[in-house]
C-alpha cells in the first residue's frame, strides 16, 4: 500500500477549556477576603495588600484599576476617603469609597522608596511600561486565590469587582445602589452581572413583612 493511500493521522488536541470552570467568575466570600489579607500581611507584600484592598473597595474593572494615578487617591499628604475616576469602557465617572484598612495599606505602599515621584499607583518594573498591565494583575489574582486553596479557574479579576457588591446586594437587595457603585449605565447589565434570578427576588420578598 502506498503512503498516499494511507488515512491522514491528526494529533488530537486537548480542548482549551479542559479542567477549567467556564462562565461568570465567582465573587470572593468575606472569609476568603480576610484569609488573603492575612497571608499578604504575614508575607509583607505591601504592594499586593494595597492592590488587593483597593480592588475590593473600588469595584473597578481591571483596566481602570491598573491605571489609577497617585493623585486619584492621595491629596494633601493623605489618602482620600472617597475617590472618582473616569471609566475607560464607558467614559463615565464612577465614585468609590476607600475604607480605613485600605487607606492604611495604601499609605504604607506610598511610603515605599519605589513610589517616590511615581505618577501611577501601581508602577511597572519595565521602563517602557508606566504601570502594571491587566495580565500581570490577573496573574496576581490567581496567586491570591491559590494561596488560600481556592480553584483558580473559578475566580478572576472580575471576582474582585463583584465581591463587595455581591455582599451589598445580599444584605440590602438594592439593585440601584449596586448599579451606581459598578458604574453601569443600564440596570439590565447589573442584573446580569449579579446573576439575579427569581430565587433572589423571592428571598428579598420573604424578608419584608407588611
């Protein structure tokens, strides 16, 4: 039999999503947040602790978080209690709070020698990159969740964005507040983002007595 008549042999490639959890990334639970904070504090990772806390408080997309400037969060020698930035995706402003613990970790980071005269809050370590990129941020998030034994494919940068608003929604059921905090222009986007369904609506309804 000539080789030209032999059936073609093709290498079977593993599916790109084999072993991964595909779909919307889960928000962190409060116990996860505290576990990661403790690990970062014990390992004295000053930048990572400040970045993690800021990601939770600000609820910003990764592209906006990595581009934060020092002046966005720091004025008159101290970290602001509230800040406002223009979202890259929507070109609309969004405001967020900076809690006491986050302010402390940010101030510790700003006092580091590397931050002297730095324009960006998270400067890059390569000369042609003024700030860290979204891929580097994603790798950091992966490291954080792995450090406390979570499945990394179930979490991502959007987990940081969703964590606080998920708790706010569970406690208040206030979709409008969540919409404003996320900077969404449409309520439908907020509903999809939170994964709100009939069970959520019924749970909220059951908690209200008339």
